[in-house]
């Protein structure tokens, strides 16, 4: 099974900050990766597909990059509604696996 | 509006069974693969399994943790997805989400639309 390792597991940031989250795959997955945001008690929301393509309706401050084994999610200017937990997901083969999550908290 | 609504969660004893359902609306359900994903209390997301569409013979895939105990099915005539859970264990306690797989021209085989989730508690 492919393991997805996210870092950091948590971070504190202020509104307006640039935030970067990393996801590493235990083996190459091409661009078969997505990113999700989840707020407490709510379903995940899809942000990015194919490692770098923005899902329709998602603000342009979110961006994704990478391929192979290393991927990043960047929020260019953190907004109050962005404080949440972020997950990466690979869909290169079965089983699909999520990263452990990165909790973005208010500094 | 594209929508997925889960139902059927509840409290069940270890060794028991439960059947979850997911009602889809606002899109052509029969075109899409569909997944179940779960989240144990205070934990991260775990993929449970997938059912493909008719064009792909409704074949299924499962996580090792549920294979042989859980069965995913669908009824395209009713736009519904199901998860039959047997031989339940305390570690199956989680919120269960159904999710749509966009596939097609996007070539994205992760989830794009999620339901609100239904809670399953396995406890004596």
C-alpha cells in the first residue's frame, strides 16, 4: 500500500499569511493526488485534483503543485474561513489512502 | 444542486450488521463510480471501498480492514448507493461518508462531492 505522509501535522498562522503543506508518497503516484479541507463536524470539501488543478468554485488563493512523490498545497493569503484540517489523497492504485492531516490553527 | 444524503447509521452491538444508504440527486448517478469513506472519532479519513459504474460491470474494491465483511452495492434505477456491514467490530465506529468520483474528462478518480455523513457506533 502507498503511504501518504503529511507535514506539518499542525501549524499556527495569522490571517494574511502564506501557508504551505507538504504531502509525500511512499512511491511514485504521478499526478494522481487531490487535496481536501475539513472543518469540525463537516464533510470534507474538495479543493485540488490532478495535483495542481483547482476544483470549480474554489478560491484562487489555493494552489497545488508537485508530481511523483512530493506535493504541496499553498494558501497564498490565509483567510478566516481557511482555518481547518487539510488532507491529501492519492488515487494511483488500490487502496486509496489519505495523508494524516494538517490542522491549520489561528495564531 | 448536486447532493448526496446518507442514512441508516446507529448503534449496533459487536458482531452485528447494519446497512447504510446514500441517496443521490442533481447528477447522472449511473455514470459515476461511488465510494464510501469513514472517519473514526478524532481521527483522519479512511477509504472504505468503491463500486464502479455499469460500463465497468459494477465491480468493487475494498480496503483490507473491511474486505469480506462489508459489501457495496448500488441501484441506478433509484439513484442509491448502499453499504452492507456485517460482523461489525468496535473499530468500525465512525462517521461514514458516501462520495462521488468524477472520472470522465477530468481523469480524477478521487472524490469530488461528499454527503454529510451518518454515524455508526459499534458498542455493547
